[in-house]
């Protein structure tokens, strides 16, 4: 019979291993191309400062968007709007929603 302490330790280690695996896979994802149909529809640009969209405001970028799943210090990270691809942290699209805080 497994003790409660061993069970909790094993669950913690399994969770940490799964998290590390997800992080490693995210880095292997290809970058979204600005010409991708979804990117075009959402007016994605890899450099937010080059956005011509009237909704864009200075300082807005993927790194400080609630949808961005990477760290603000990463060069790129996953976004659920572009399944299987990464967006540039410095990028921007029309679905931008500022993180609280």
C-alpha cells in the first residue's frame, strides 16, 4: 500500500514533468506567418509597431496579451488563436486583450 506522502510526491513530480514537456514542445512550434489565413483575418503582424490597424495602441503586443501562453521575456510563444504555431512576443493582432495588472 502506498503512503499518502509517496502519493503526493509522485503526483507533484508527474505534474512537473508534464509541464516541462509542454514547455519544451512549445519552443519547437513553427512561427505563424503573417500571410497565414488566420493571421491575415486577425491582422497579425510580427512587429506590433508596424500595425496599421486603428485598434492598435502603442505598447500593445502579444507579450502583454491575455491570450499569449509564453512568458513576456520569451522571444515567441504559443497563442490559442494560432493552433500549433507560435507568435512573436513583439507581435500584435486584432484580438489583443491586455493582461490585467
